[in-house]
């Protein structure tokens, strides 16, 4: 029986009412599923996301959403073999599918970790420090991010049906925004299965995720200024979507990741006998053959110093000759098929265009001996390596992307020439550079940075741990300028902010402190009641303060500290030399002596809720403390973050002042406190 894919609309699985489109196996052309979206009420889906999914997600804190992402990733991993079984029909090898399926789950795991580690256990994200406005400190500014009150429409490509969905869903759901996912048709059966796994995990709020396995119909007609469109695909489709009248009128946020003529460059210092030369050859071959070259980050242009062009061609041909094309289920096969016949036709057409300006030095445009497959069956093609000896004259090589196992080898004269050729791609997702010379690497980055979203520098030192040219990572930006679309996805917390609004707040410290649930300088401080170290995490309130008694710092204290620690810097030990220093009036107390004495003043030593001191941030020494002067400390609860059921992190604002109430030092102390 043919699998009929369903849409997931308003928390129900819904079949199309007609016009089903077959999804064909990339291996033998048989029908593996039928898909369509006729009959869906797209406006109702958008309304459901905004009216049900959005409020439910926004009611959760960043940490709760992060735990949800982890649970979704665990669900995918627990049932990954179901996805591997479906992935076989897309032409992917087991390794290709690992990148898609387990790589996708890994992206959710990473975003979950970042959400719990870098975001507050709250629904407001604070951006930067306060901006003083009034002279007396009673009127200040603070930037914050809050969740958009719309829906994110994710239009994904066919090449990564699981990872492509999850790398967008991670930051979107973490931001508190619901999503409607539209996968590429050729591999929609894999996306549908992954969505079923996630919905059956029981952790997604109603309306948080919906799925369209066919056309998006009139969905874009119903978008608003609170919505986001995140698109991966061709430049032609991207331009069509971006110019949609509603998207233009409502200034709908549009994130695009599209065509990219990515390059890899062998540095001028990396001759054929160097480790970098071998690494370069291996990376080009790997990027040509993984997913049969169907990667937005694959290497389309490979540049080497002109004197090593022949050596590079020979090495690439040798390595490509070891590639075994065929049915991924057959032992020994190392490269599978393209996604389908339409994709095969498109790759061949673009490869023929490249062939008009470059010479084919490996592979065959029309025939392939695919292992385990009958002649003429399936969407198979050999790796195709072209060579263009005059890269500045070969315009098509820099303008046409054959989205398959196709790359062109070209020479460059010097580093400036290489930079110019790399930038001829007019904006790319990624470029890799193989050099062992940091100064050359710096010059290269300054030359190509403006045209590339990511620069990977690989050498003998990093090769063992390198994730390679073509691997977007959750913590780094995935996107690029110009032809690549100008978008930025993932990038850790940066990616989350694409689905949030940055707003400038203005008001009194008391008001803004209440809004952001964080103590700000000038806001009220509560110094009544017990020492704050006697209070458990749940009992501490923002603004709770302990003010210490003063302690006079003597010359004997300074000299003892110097002898005990070995810190005999002249500003602490030599009156004449210290006085000659424009920063000091004479001998002064060590900064770390001040910190030590501060701890001695505010610490309550008895066992209690404070479990550990875990860090110190933003230390500033503002004014020197001279011998014979008293110091005192104000310790204030600035922020709290629950870490688990047993303890939470408390961030304390610490201010050290002298006898005249001038600030000597400020810092933030981190402790773990029992719940």
C-alpha cells in the first residue's frame, strides 16, 4: 500500500481532499508516498498558531522551553531507526542520514543546553546593561527582548528533511513562537514521520507545531507584522516569496538561506607535500559526495595555487575514483542517489552549462554504473569534477550552482587573486581555507569576510577535531550575504532573537527592576531581616541586601598579604614609586586583598543554604584604597536562576565603598543556593 501523508493542522492529522502528488523513490522510481494539502484552511492554521500555540509557549519560561527541546530530541533519538528506514528511499547512505537525523536531534540538544545555560528562567530576555539618562539616576533605559505574537512559517528544502526542520524549530520554539512547517515535497514523508514522533512525545503545547505536506496555498496572504518566514531553497523561489505583497506591506520578517557557490581554497603555503594539501583534497571529495553533493554548504569551487593545479587534479581524480555509487543498502556503496529524477535532470542541465566554460576531468554526465541498481534506474550520477584554467573568464562557474556532486577546480595567481575569485561568488554560506600560516589566514579573513557567513580554517593542528567545511553548527551563524540570501539561522542565542522583538524600556530603576525581575542600581534594597545567606533560594527576593560593618585596611594588612601571596607589585610596597604613578596617591591596598576582606565582611560562615561560590563576573576596581582607610560592602540579590529541583544560581551585586562612601570596587558574585 502507498503511504498517504497527512498534514498536522490545529493539532489534528488531516489528509488532503484531492490532488495527491506521488513521492518517488530515488533508488528505483517506485511510489513511496503520496502527499498534498488541498482542503486545508490555511488562515485557520495561522490563527490557531497565534491564538493557541503562542500563548501556551509564552507562558513557559526559556528554561521550560529548553527542557521541551531536550525531550523532543530524546524522542527523535529513541525512534531514529524508523526514520533511517524511510530515509533509504531518498537515496541517502547511512552516513548521510546520520547527519540529517541524529544531527538534527543534536541541534535540539545543543539549543536546549544553550537555553538553560545562557538564557534566564524567565520570559523576558535582557539585552545589555542599563543606559543612564538622568543625572541623578532616577530615569534610565534598558533594552529587552520579548516573544513575537505571531507564527513562524518554515519553508524547508528537500535535502535535509529532519535536520532542516529541527535547526529552525530549535530557536523558534525556544523564543516562544509557534511554527508551521512546510517541507520539500521529495522527502516530505521523512519530515512527516519526524513530526509524528515529536507530537507523540507529549511535550509540545497545543498549536506549537503544525505541518503542511503540500502547497502552502494562501497561507502567506494571512501573515502579519508579528510573523516570520524562514526559507531555505533556491534564489528564484526566495525572491518570489520575498516580493509577496503581504510580506512587503506588513514588513514580515524574512530569513533566507538560498543559492551559494561555496569555495574551498588551498593556501599559498600548502604545497603537495604538506598535510594541508592532503586535507584539502579529502575535504573537496567529501563535500562532493556526502548527500551526493546535495548540501547548501557543499564545495562548488575549489581553488589552488597555479603551480599545483595539475597535482591537485591528479589527487582529486584518484580519490574520486575510489567512490562507489549505488544503492545505499548495498555493502560498499559510498555515494547514493540524488533526491529524484527532477533533481537529476536539473543537475545535468547545470553541469552542461558549466561544461561550456570548463573541462570535465572526472565523471560522466550521462552514464553511471550504479552498484546494486539496474541500468537506467534511479536518480544516480557520478561525481563530476570540472577544471577551468582561466577562472576569471569562466563566468558560469561562479554563477550557476549544480546542486549535486559537482565541483570545479581552478588556479589562482596569489592570495589577492584567490580572495577576488572567492568573492566572485557574490555571497556564500561558507568558505574553507587550508593554511598553516596565521598571518596568511588573517589576510584571507580580512579579504573574504564581508562576502561569507562562515569561514573554516583547517590545518594539521585542527584537522582531528574539525567538523569540516560543510557542517553548520547550532552555536554558530548559518547564513550568508548576497546570493546566499542575507539570512542568519542558529547562531546560539542570536538565532533565538530572530523570533523576538527588541524594545527599549525607559523608567525609574524601581519600575524597570520590577519589569525585568532583576535588581538595578538605584532600585530599592531590602536590608531588613536575617542575613541573606540564611535564606533558601525560594526565600530570597530580588533586592535583598546585606550591609557590612566597616573594616580599616592597615599597612600591616598590605605587607602581610604581599608576603603571603608573593604579590609585591611596587604600588603596594614602594611609597615613592607608587606616588609617581598617575593612578595612585601612594601605596595602596591590593585589589585582591580588598576582595578577600570583602568576603570576610559579608560571608555568614555557618552551614546553610549557600552550597558553593561558583564565580565572579564584571570585576572593576574604581578607586584605590589607601592604608588607614575603612572599607565596607553592600551585597544585593541581583538575579536568580533555578538550575534543577535541588538548587538555583543567585547573582549578587557587590559594591565596596570607602569611608567617604565612594565606590572602590564592584563585581557580581555567583553562588549556588539550595532550593
